C-alpha cells in the first residue's frame, strides 16, 4: 500500500476564482488564518512533500513555506492541469514518490486522514487511482494519482483537449472513498463571499473546533 513516504501532495490554487470576483481566495483570512495556511496545516503531515500549484506572480506566496509550480499546460485548463503539474513536479523533484495526492485550496475542513484512506482503498480495490466522496457526490479534486500516468494525462489535456476530470478517470479503475457528510461535510468549499461567512461561523463554534 502506498504510504506517506511515497506520496507527494499538491494544493490546487491555479484557478481564477471567478465566483469570488477574482483574486486569490486562498490568501483571504478565515478566522484569523489564511485559507491556504489552514489547508496546508491540515495536509502537510499526510504526505512526504507538498507543492503549491498557482499561476501568475509567485512573489505573492512569499510567506508560504512551499515551492510553487505554475500550470505546465497553458490556458487555465482546470483541475486536471493542476493534477498534471503535481505529477510532473513530483517526477522531477520527488522521484521517490510514486503517487500524488491533490487537495483543493478552498476546502478548510479537508479530512486529516484523507490520504491514508485513499491509499488504503486504492490497494484494497486494486484501483489505478482514488478519489473522495461525500453526500452522494464524488470530489475528484481530492484524489490520489499515480505519477506513472503523467504522460497519459498530458496527452489527454494537450492532444484530446479533455478538461473534465471524470472523463479522464473513466478510463481507469477508480476507487471512491465515502466520508460522512454530517454533522459537517469535510469537503465544504468556499466559492463565494457567503461561503466564507459560513465557514468562519463553523470554525468559531466550539462544537466543531476539533474537526
């Protein structure tokens, strides 16, 4: 079974945050901490090494103790481009890692056992890759991906213009790991200003401070 010593991680922050009105939503503060800092805190210990996938001027992430990798394909090609960037970064900078775990930058309650459960399911089901699910929905941006498929993913993005994650994953054996969605969906994501207010309310409530 893949373990944390052979798994790199990529935090996906390469989008344009249109529903938030643009800008870097991951650098907005949530209960006194940037959204990005909170996510990094929750996932760093789950992987051997971690990289931030973000486009534009890297100087704005100078306070973040992470290497930054821009999309390796042009045109803001979506989360698959971020996954590819993570796979190609790991192949070059972390050759001991056979898998890359991906994390969206806008999910402040991402499970702290996410990678372990994905790795277990991948092995148990004999799958090629794994993704999280909750409330009857898949969350493919929270996935575990083999570095060996980097070239295949690049061809899908560049030669076939594939952009939807599920179109690509349908070609492989995908293990789905279901997480409980109550009392709080751990994959709650902040896309709009109202979502920030809701997430902050959750964080300051004593009942959910330990999630």
